[in-house]
């Protein structure tokens, strides 16, 4: 649930407007946080939204799915009550539109053309800044709908699809040319695109899971979080979520890992009637979640087992999952800080018919395989010159997860913003 006008004004008034606002250091997009909160104090959502959009054209998305590192930086974070910056951003995004503000005129083109391969958060952000600079931007997406992880990796209850669709409508109203169902590398080569465009951006994300080496990982009922979420998104789009019973057996699920993919998978499992244990081999504060999201997951009934080390996935003679053996860990304070050791209690088993593994993702190497001149790192990500973000191919840039593996949505947005500036510099 988003904030009401009153709650948003009250929360904005709680912000002390620090002389040296440390929250600014937390936002990868450089949003003027005290500035937009000051406007919300005066209940001026329209100006607050304008202020945010100077640095972030997608506040309706960040206001819902950003892990809010700005709140971790807030001076009230230590005492557990940071200013709810993310929720305030969402309020401004939802209620700050002027009537007809979505109807935009296409910005006059300067004649330069940029192709973007991929349509996830880094691609969207780069497109937004390139369009504003007057470039022609053409986006190629392999799937039948755009958005990448925002479309297929984040459940509807966290990011409603109509919000994403609205953002693409806005980009298209600014001149974006979007082509879906185009698999660059197979249906169009990079060389072909390079002949037509002045610059190319590879924003192909990281679509392959980092496989976990654990006994029982191949049993029936074991999924990787991203695959699990994608299948459910496809089922829900087809209005056949009732078929999710084929995906998830029994009544108990164990999620192993950390981060937002683990959280979303756990929350989806709860919505499908599962009793969920979430096993993580570190401290709760190392799970990569905002305080708010952690609290919400507990309220929804997810049993967080941390620190617990998952030892093996257990199966029955038919090869079906029947549980996860875990060892509780003890926190021991030593000279070098805190360490975790297996407790004397010995291993325990969480019964489960479904296990979801969340261990991050890596880039799909297909495009690199089809384009041998494109240099990749040992982990399969595109190599780039750190100063320019250009790959080993002239005029071809790469960004975000395609270069660095799993990252949060706001980090990918920030990558898109930075690479847009580098492309503009190159095209000067
Ligand atoms: S984008 Fe994320 S980090 Fe930046 S102000 Fe919004 S919630 Fe905070």
C-alpha cells in the first residue's frame, strides 16, 4: 500500500532537512532527496515529482522496488526509523502528475542513431537520457514484451505491470522505437546493426543462474529463483496461475540464498499457500534487503532461518525433494570481528517439497559466442574499457549486469544513466 496525502506530508515533516544530508550519498541516481521531501512537506507532489525526474525518470518503479540504500544512509537508520524515502518517492510518482502530462512531444532529433540491445532497467534509463539529448533510439528485445527483469523477474504485487507499461508508453511518446521478438545475434548480427547505427549499447542483463553446487540440486522440485519467478509471471499473464500447483508441490517450501530474487520467490510461495522457511548462511542484515522489506516478509509469515548453513537437499527414492538439511550457525565475536561457526546443536532438517535457490545470475554468453571479436571476461561478462564503457568493438558499449553480473534495479538504472553520458560524449 502506498502513502496517503496525510501520511506522506507527516513523514516528509519528520525529515530534519540535515545541513549535510547523508541520504544523498546513498542514492545511486543522485536524486535531490531533501529537495523533493521539502516540497512534499508543502503537499506539492507535482513539483516534488518534477524534482525527482531530473535525475530519475522512473520514480514509480524505484518507489516500489528500489532496495532504498538512501534509507540505510539516513541519520535515523541506526535507531530503526529512517525516513521512508522510497515510499515518499512512490507517493510523488503516483500523485504528482499534471493532467495530460503523459502526452509528450517528440524531442527534435539531432540525426544520430543509437541501437540498444535489451530492454531492462539499464536499457530504459539509457534510452530516456539519450532521447532527451535528441538522439534517435531503437531498442531490440528478444522477448515478446519489454522490461527484462522488471517484466519477468518481479512479481505483480511488487511492481504492477501497468506501471511498467506506462513507462514504456512514455518512452515511446518521447520517440523510442521499440522492436520485440528480435534476437540480436541470431536474427540480426551486431555487425549489421553497427553498419546502420552510430553507436550500439548492449544492455542484455544476466539471465543465467549462478549454479549452486549442493547435494540434491537436481532433484524434482528444485528451482532457481529467477526461473521460478519467470514461470509464475508467464502463468499469471496467461491467467492460468491455478496451474502453479504443477510448479509447486505439497505445502512446504525452503528458499536458500539472499537478495530480492529470494525474497520475491519466498513471497510468491506464501501467496501460493506454502509454509516457507528462508535459509541464509549469514546475518539478517546481510540478506541484501531494506529494513522495510525484511519486516514485511516477516509479517507475511516467512520464517527466516539465519544464520543457518544449508548442507544438502534431501530426496525420496523417486527423486522428489523431501527436505533440506541445515546446520544452525553461532555468532562468535573475536579479534577480527564477528565469525560464524556451526553450533553444537548439530544439523536439523526442514521438511520441503519445493526448494528455491537464489545465488545471483550471470550473463548469457550467446551474443559473445556469435560475435567472436567481442571480448569477454573469465566469468563470461562483456569486457569494457572502464573509462568509456566501450567494448572491444568500436562504437559498441555495454552496461550493468551484462558487464558485472547480478545487481539491484537501482544500480542497473544508475549504470544506464552513466553509459548514456558516455555514449553522448562519444558521439559529440
Ligand atoms: S532511487 Fe532508491 S536510493 Fe534513490 S532516493 Fe529513490 S529509493 Fe532512495
